[in-house]
C-alpha cells in the first residue's frame, strides 16, 4: 500500500526580513526563536511581546509559525520556560519545537492544545527514539540530519506500522558537524552555531 504525503516547505526566520522573504518565496511554514531558549542565539529572533502580531501576519498569508524552544533547560529556568510556553499557546503558535524532554512534558501539562515537535537536537536516529518522542506527546519528530534515505524510509515504515507520527527532515542548510543539533564542535571550529 502506498501512502501519499504532502510535503510542507518549512524555512527558518532569524529576523523579520527573513520571515517576510520566506512568506514571499512560498514557504508553508516558518520556524523562529524568541529571546530565550532557542539554539539560534546569534539570530535577531523575535520578542514575546510581538509574537501575536507575527502569528497574525503569518496566518493571514496561510503560513504556519513554529517557535523553537529547543535548548536544554535547567531547574532555575523552568519558571521562565513555563511563561514562554504559555505565551506561545496564547499567541496561537502552530507548534513549539523542543529538545528537552522535561519541556515536552511541561508543554503537554500546561498547554495540552499546543502541538509539540521534537527538535533535531533530540538526535532521533532510529524508530525507537521517534516512537519514544511520539509516546511522550510529540506530534512531529525532526530526524537527525545525518540519516540517509534508506534509514529514513525504514524509520517511516516502522512508525507507520506502529501508529504513525509526522516526520521532518532537513534537505539543505545543515552547518553542524558530528551529530545533528550537537553544535559545540561547529561552534569551536567555525566560531558559529
């Protein structure tokens, strides 16, 4: 049996100009960070106060907006993370993208209607890790960038057989070396993440 899948073209937006460019270029969705808790700390990012306006502009053009809350969170940051999740839910964010399993659990508990995607920073390289993320509330899993087509196909087949979960793959632009999302080596060698 063949399953037809419609791809979603998803583009990063490190600032308002990149967001506008992605919309003009026909992106179905954009992902971007806020002032805290995102792995693209050197990007201009977006502030929480203007998040509702950003989402309104995206949605008016039929574009989805995903917010990256994809860093590891320490105990002293949990209160701020809770505020960020609540802000995203209130603003109408289409999904948050997370790395930290505690953040995934927190989002499911305080904003059960908010979709959660498992970030490439989770380094999901096999079906077991994908199904683990799904079983803990992730609706989509961004696979590790180093996977080949056959590995992706095998993960998809296994996940389809066990109840399914959306999969996302990077097709261009990976700057990281070593394992996906583990950007410290890229930072040390190239001076950027």
